[in-house]
C-alpha cells in the first residue's frame, strides 16, 4: 500500500484508524475500496449487535440509530467515490478528485 492509498483510507475511515490493521487487510484483499468497505461493515455490525436505543425512565436515553444511518451513508459514498487503485489512468483519477471552488460572500457590505 502506498502513501496515497493510505491517506485515502484514513480520509474515509478517520485518522485514528490503526494503519497496521489497514496494511494487513490490504495484503489480504488487494483493494483499498474493499478494505474501507470491510472496516465500515464491521463498524455497522458492531452497532447492530447491541440495542440501537436504550431508555432508563427519567435518567437517560441513548439512541444510536443516527450513527447507524451515518455509517450506511458512508458505505454508499465509499462504493461510489473513485478509489486510488481503481483500474484506469491513475493521473486522470487523481486530477478528477481535485476540485476548485470559488468562495463568494453571500452578502456584499458597503
């Protein structure tokens, strides 16, 4: 796994993700997209293993349903986003991933 692939994975999974674990998964799966989907799938399974909503009357309510929806949206995004090791010309893909945005003030002041 090269530095560009590692940084893409950390951008998708968060900077606190264990890079040694990512290296082992990449050695086994040979695709950064597969690694990202496997990690996100495990996070989703971990959430589903426990109750999504717990309520102790008058004390606390813990609701993890939005966390589950967020992980599912992230899985969809990883499936659709271009990955650094997708087949094709790498230079074109890296250029396509770079976008320029002009910031314009919403209101002009005098």
